[in-house]
C-alpha cells in the first residue's frame, strides 16, 4: 500500500482557552475523496486550515507527500501543490476572471503571461467559465465565482485540493453547479478533502466520510456504512437531521 498523501498525528490546536482540535489522527490516501462532516465548531475547518498552513498547530505532526510541513520555509511553494477553496471565494475584486486565474501562476510558478493565460483558459473551460474570462469578477453570480475560484486553484495543478464548505455561501440553485464540478474532479482521481454540509454529495462522491465532534474524530467509514449504520450514538444523532437530504 502506498504511503498516505496526508498523515496527521496527535494534532492539537487552541485559540486562547478554547481547545478546537484535541489530538486528531487523520490520513488521506492518493486519489481518495474524504468528506469531513459535523456541527459548526467541531474543528473541521481548523483541521483543513492547519493542512494548508493557515493555522499553526500547538502540538502534533502533519506530513503531506512525505514532508513535515511544519518545517516548510516557502509556504507559497507548498501551497502550489495544495489548492484550497473557501466559503467566500476570495477572488481579487480588482481583477477580471482571467487575471484572477493567472496571477499566482506568474508569481509563484514563474510562468510567462502566455503560458499562464493558456492554463487559465483551459481550467476555466473545464469548470464551464471560459466565456466569462474577461468579466469583472464582482459582476458574476456566487456559483460562478466559486467555479472561478476552483479554476484558479486548479491552474496551479495541485496534487491535493482542500474545500472548506465551498457551497455554504451559495443560494440553493447555485449549489448544484459547484458540486457538479467537484464530482468531476473526484472522478478524475484528484485527491480531495472536503468540509461540507452537503450530505448528498458526501454519500455519492466520498470514498470515506469522517464525522468530527468537539475537536475529535468521533467516527469514520465508507459512506454506505456511515449513513445507514453508524456505530456512534452521536453520529446517528447528527445524521438524523439530514434524513431527507
């Protein structure tokens, strides 16, 4: 069996007196899609932010592609291999869609403007947004912004993608267009960790579902087992709210 793409041991993180992660052990294998589910405040997003070095853990270790990332000196170079999409898109408002997808390629990967534009248009086409390449990034819908954000991350051609509740800021009719793109990426074998409240997506697309509660991993397993026969009473209680999802 190959070594995990992500290997986390005894991860702990507090904000002041609030302990958010309480000794988390967590692995992700190559081409695996792992969905993190749980109530708000359970530590899911903090775990993701630690993997992308947006937060520094207080204790424990994180290895990504075999490298201890807590020793990383060039964070931008590390993040070129680990793409991340957020709830709020985080597009550069002063740039059009195409420029949003080109800038990191040029600054971090040192691609020429021509190569960066070719990559940008390729990945915009992949998410169905090439026709909006020259559009003002402020003037497109939320679902379109999130698809651009995904394209921007893909332009770096990362080996791992992190999604932090990518549909939570969207109107219901816009959710589907983003989930379709994410499902396509999963089918293509991209390794993905997805924090989500979209139980239908987790059930259909995930290879493994991880339920977090109060800063620990309460239970994990394949979607069928997790959704039809969870072992933990707390998992059953949480999932009971999504029976009609």
